[in-house]
C-alpha cells in the first residue's frame, strides 16, 4: 500500500493533485488572513485587529494549523520546483519561435515566476510581521491590553518602498490566483459544463475581492486614511 | 484455366461458409506458438488480422511504412460500414446485402466470397461495438443507420464523418493490446520491398527500416499483404500520399497473379482540382448524396453564380435519368453522369469541370421538421434556415468545414462544387476463397485483393470487406494452409533465398542513386498520372489505351535514365521511398491499360466508350467477359492472361438498372 | 486558374538526424498560390531544392485530409499554424499574406525525438495505447451490438474524445510537453462507455504510468492543448482522467 501511494505521489497526476490541494489550502488561509486583516478598516486604532491577532496567536487549533500551513506552503513550493525541473527536461531543445499568446493567458504560462515573486514577497512579509510577533516581540500593548501588531503595520506602511513591494506582492498573488484557483479544481478532476462557470466566477471574484482588500491595506495606511 | 482454382466450397450458397468453418483444418495451440505470420500493412484488414491471429496464439510481425499503425489510410474513410443487421426493420437480410453487392459490382464478383462477406458483416458491428467504437446512436441508445448509394435499405453504420477513423482505431487498439502483451512485434516506419520465396512458397520478406535505411530479412510461415489499393497510380486520387502498390507488385513479380487491374473506382463527390500544384484530391463522403441534390445549369456555359440560377433552370440530372435511385445511384453511374454533363459543356466553376451538390432543399426540409419539433408553428424563413442548418451541421458538420477549409467557400450558403476522382481499386492480387494468392503461403486481404467488389464497389463496403477479411475470414482460412506447415521450422534468414532477395533490393536502391538524373520523382509520377487519368480513367477507348501503353513505356525508360534521387540510402530518405513506389506504378500502369484494352465491354468502373447503350449506360458482354482477368507476370513487362470464369448459380445475371 | 502571386520567406528547421544539431535555414519562395495547402507549398520548395541538387526537407504527411494525424509542423509558433481546428495539411496559403516570413519547426519534446528535419518519432503514443488504450475483447466474443443500449449523450461524448488523431499537437504546444490531452482522450472514451468499465481501474493507472515513463512533462492547465487541438478535444477529458486516476488509486 505504501509503495503504491508513494508511486501515486510521484506520478504526474499525483503531483498535480498535490499542487491543487495545497493550493486550495493556501487559498483558505488567504481567506482567513484577509478577513482578519480587514478589521483595520474599522479604523478603531487597531483594537479589533489586535483582538483578532491575539485570537490567532493563542488559539491552539490555529497554532497547530500554522505548522500545517508552513508544511503546505513548502510542499507547494517543492512540488512546483520539481515540476518545473521535470517540465524543462521534457523539452531539451526549445522552440526558436513560439506564440503562446495565441492559445493561453500569459499568467497561466508564468505561474513559476509569479510564484517566485510571491515567495520573495513572503520572505519580506514574514520578516515584517511574523518574525516580530513570534520572536523579536511587539512594541507594547493597545488600549485593550492586546499586543499591538497594528502599530507595526502602521510603521511598515509608512515606507513607500514597502508599499511598492506589497503592491507587487498583491499583483503576483492576483494573477497566481486567477490561474491557480480554477486550475486547482481542474487538477482535482472537477470540471463540469454545468459548474465550470461557478468555479470560474468564484475564482475570479475571490481573487478580485481578496486582492483589492489586501492592496487597500497598505495604501489606505500610507495615505493616512487609516490611523 | 488450370492454374486458377477459386476453391469455393461445395454446397448451397448459405451453407458454404458455415460448412467450411466446421470442416477446415485447425492448428493446435502448442503449434500456433511456433508459427510466425508476417502482416504487411496496418489498415483495417492488417490490424484486424494481426490482432485476431495473435489472439489465437500465432507469433505475428506487423509492418507499416507510417510512423504508427494508426495512420493507415483506412482512417480516412468517412461515410460508413454496411452490415445486414436489419435494425431498421426495412427488409434487409444477408441475401439482400449479398445481392446488392453482386449487382453493384456489375456481376463481376464471385458469389461465394460475396455471400460470406454479407454473412459476417453483422459480426463486424458486434465486434467493433464491443471494442468501444463509438458508432452513432439514436436517443433510445440503439445504433443508428443511414442509407448509401446502390441500396434501398438503411444498413450503413457510421460515426459522424469519421467512420473509418473510429473502426481503424478500434482495430489499432486491438493490435496495440497484442503488442503490449508481446504477441505482436510492430515494425513501424518499415517498408516491405521484396517477398522471399523458397521453392515457390512465400517464406518471408525484405523490409527497409525507413529511419536507418537498413535492409532487414524477416521469416514467416505465411505472409499477409494488407497493403491497400493502387489508386495513386493516377497521382491525383483520394488516397494518402504514401499509398502504394509496391508490396503487391513485388508479390506479383514473384508469382502472384494480378486480378482485374483495370477496375478502378472513380468517386463522384470529390472537391475539384484547383491547380497544377494539387497533390491530392479530397473526398466528400458519399453520405452527402443522402440529403444533397446534384445539379448543373440547363444552359450550356452558364456563367451565373449558383444562387442566381432559378430553380426551373437547373437540371437535376441524376433524378431525371435515374428516378428510382435518384442521387443515390452507385458511384460509377454518378461519376459518369457528371463527366457526361461536364463534357457536354454544362460544367460549373472556374474550370467548368464540376457539378453542384446543393444542400438548400435539405436545409429547408430539416428546417420544417425541426420547427415542428420545437413547436414553432409559423417559422420565418430565417428560423427555418437556422433550424435546418443545425440538423445539417450535426450530420455533416465536419465535412462542410473541410470543404470550406479547402475551397474558401461556405457550403451552407452556396452549393458545393464536386467532381469525380480516383478513389478505390477493385482490382488487386488474385486470391482464392482462402484469400491466398497464387503463391502458396502468401495472402492478400482488404483492398489489396480483387475479390469481393467485382467491377464496382458500393459505398460503405470497403470497411466491411477489410474487417471481414481480417477479423472473420483469415483466422479460419489460414488454418487450412498452416495445418500443413506445423513441421516447418523457422528458416534462418541467412538462407540463400533471403540473401538473394536482399541483394535484388539493394541493387535497385543502388541503381536509383546511380542514375543521377535531372528530374524529380514527382515529375514522373505526375506525368504517369496524367496519362492514366486521360486514357485509362473514367472512360477508356481502344485508341487511347494503345497510346497510353506506348507513352508509359517511354516514360518508364525516361524514368530509369533521368530520375534524380537525392540523399543517401542509409538515412531517412522520403525521396528514395517515393522512387521505389513510382517505379512500380510505372509498370502497373501499363498492365492496367493492357487489362482495360483486353476487356472489350463496359462494366462497373470500367467504361469503354465503344461499348455503351444508346442512352450512355455501360454495356456488359457476359458471353465473352464474364471472367476474372488474372495476369501472370512473365518478366520484362510481359503478362499472360488467365481467366477465372464466374458462375452465377444463385443470382440471375441481368442488365444493371437503377432507373 | 490559381496563378500564384505570393512571395514568402521560409525559415525551416534542418537537422540531418537525431544525433546532429539542427538550425533554421532561410528559403525564398515565389509565386505561391493562395489555393495551395501548406504542404503543397512545401512540395514546391522541395521540387526547387531537388532541381538545385540540394536535399529536400523531410516532413511527415500522409492522408492530406486532416485525419491520419501524421503531419506535424510548428508554424510561426503554433502547431499546425495559425488556423484553429485544422491540421497542417488542411492549412491553406490563403491564411498567409504576400511577403510573410514563416518559421517552421518540428514538434519539440524529449519524448518526440527528431528523426530528420521536421520529422519526429511519436511512437511513445503507441506505447501508451499498448498499456491499456483498448477493451480486451478477442475477436468473436461479442454479443449483439444492440444488446447494450448506450445513452446518446454518453455515446456522443465518447465519440468526441475518440476523435483524437494522435498528431501530438497538444504535446508540441504545451509549454511543458505534456501528453495529458492525448492520454485523457483515450481514457475518457473508454470510461464513458459501458464496455470500458471492466478495465477502468487498471487502464487509468497503467496508461498514466507509461505516459510518465516516456518523459512527457506535467500539466499546468494552461489550456493551450485544447485551443490548438485540430479535433477540438476538450480539457474536460483531462479532468476526467484525473478523476479516473485518483479513483483507481483509491481502489487499489
């Protein structure tokens, strides 16, 4: 049994499945992340936001999920790397001239680059927030006595360079999702004439809403709309 | 006479095959394992034979010149496959299919073979459906049928316009299954270039690996040639570019008689030639004649566009001349009628060598039924067209697309232009009831043999014959030969006969490169095609045929003096492949003319202008020509005629009328 | 009647054999007729090369009516050229303009090694079919064809999948050289039919395993194959293959 499942995961379709599953899992994380971060739009000096952050930092299920999340992320990246290398090997001599635009979207063909950009962004993003909240400590507490992650956010997004980096991150995320979301369903074998528009629509609006919200955060802070 | 024994079993026509099957010699399973069979060609006949024989336990080797057995030209058959299933409850029966085929062949086929074909036709459909061939179905889940030329029942099974493709892929999958099981060795990109005979018995072949250029020797207890027809002798035909006569011709030169070489089928519905650059002709399925109406203007040299010609000025000449069958007359009749109109100056299109195939009436008719079905009671003209087009598109969509692709015209809006083109060759290697040629151990199946279609093949019968031969005939009949071969040990290929055969092949290849001439192989092929089309095509006469024979002789000697074959022998070299094939066509073409000249009558696809009725129909001469002309190659392009008299014991021979 | 009037610049991949490297070679062609097929244009080129004593361009072709699947040219960055739903042999010169430069390359994939010039070896496809692209029914074992009614939608869907001509355009156009459209078409056809149920599980597993072994790349769902497929084989088939494969692995 272990042998066949090992084979399954090594197979092209098994890897695809894993990419899809981890991808959808990461999407679910995005949903939670985006939801909680949107608390800043209450514009209450970060009280709600910090409350949410506290919940995330202390809830045992979330603590466990953090490991799962990292595992999923790493799996997604490692698989991507293996697939990219295999795919490159599958065509040792490249075409002199290709016209990919005629048959597919540029972002569908650029998932590797978009993913790499996301990784780069992620490193910066984690250094900005996660490392501080987990390891180096946050600057004090808010009016409710919660650790003040919000303050870190205000600090970071005062820097136009970071805002630019975050915009690039959101941009990469948007197009990564635009392909990745429906693609994951296809990889799982979920393609049905009747439900395809639903999946596509869901993917599209999810991408738009999540990415607009994410983009609005640094911008509104940078512009001083949120204090 | 003495040399030709058709070996038709005794007994009444409907008992012959079943009695034969229960009495034919068998080879026991242990012996089958050590018997090797070579199959050349991987079309319907080759693939189905190879798969069936391997399933039975024989060791099989299959050769094809294409990169995969799935490419064989059976794949291009569009319309359908006949079978006497009587699923439509319209009075079909084995006898009726048998009768239609004999009559369609203008009484020039063997009754015994044709009846067997009709008998096994139903099994073919069962077999293919079991293999997962997605034949068209009705809403109730049952198989659907359409009608085809030369019949008054609906017995044609189909898969849109891709019936040949689906049937071939079925046979191909059965073949690949055996390849996967190790019982068939598949040699793709290999071309058979010689038969090896020892003491007059077929013992193997010489094949060239087309990638490396290496000549290979292969032993077999029996050799099956399933290599298709020779329509490419005309250069322009509906055959694939690679279709050739080489395997059959080499066999002929090693002793296999060639039967009725002059019987060629000119298909009435092809897309007309557009220019000198033309490399092949594209068929529009005969099924289009189900719903399309064929017409020309009533006025000679009418230059108006089709849609500008009013109804009353159109001559639906097939409906006029043949009211009983109308647009569904057999192919030879429809082709000649088109030629007659064009020759008389009523042709259409830029070349004036075309007639119209019009779908307007069908679109209207389907529009009405569809409107009723959809509950639209007073449909507008626009709605009618839309409804009608929907139905036509579902039935013939891919054909219409293809037409538009090639001509740049939209056939939903303007009538298609069609003209006859060479399509199929009824002639081929002479075989007996066992499908064995006059060389013991060498068989010919499918289009490569001459046996079942007489002087004209009915539509949807080629697929039937190819699969009948491969799936249901050869597995039985080969036993009668191989049962006596169980003591023959595999002959090592360093045997003198193999060495000699290989030398001969090598010598011809060397000769090609030694000529270093100035003209391409295609140049000669085109020149030959022109002679054949003009003088041995849809209509032939004594003077033309005699000229053609001389012209071909001259062309042949020019070829051997002035052809240029580029590249080398030890590499992938399509020019060399073509040279070998054209060299053989240059010999076959002459034999076709000789045969056509010999047959002083008109029958089926063979129309001699001297022999026609007052209203231009073919006039047979049953008294003098009710025989199969089997030609023996005597070397140096000389031939001796052997006659196999045809006996019609069941069907009363009569003038063929579709009026 | 079809006096040619197009002048073209062709850049054609020339490669002696699988062991040597190739390069693009430029040819000028004059008086090409818009009614010619793309392959007939190559016939003209080859005729000129032969007369000049040069080696003609080797390319695969056979039926020249879009059904055998043998022709295989990568034209201006797209398999079978700029028109959709046609093979190279059905592409006509009226799809190009006078003065165009046309780049023609062979299918490129590790699993499709070049044999010569524009000719490649696609026997990998045969080997995949040999691993399970069939229903195991020996000749003579079949019941009456109408004993097993098949719902028309299933029969039609199976037919649509079976329309694949095995040309390899899907592999050629896929940025990953993946063969999933080809493999899924066969798996789908047989999975949709009642006759295919018996071997459903083993078929999915062994065909996918062979596909991987041949060195085709992985699918990243760009959808290019579906767009370039001359027979319009749908991506739905790949999803179905995924389901078949997962189900097969869950079962066994």
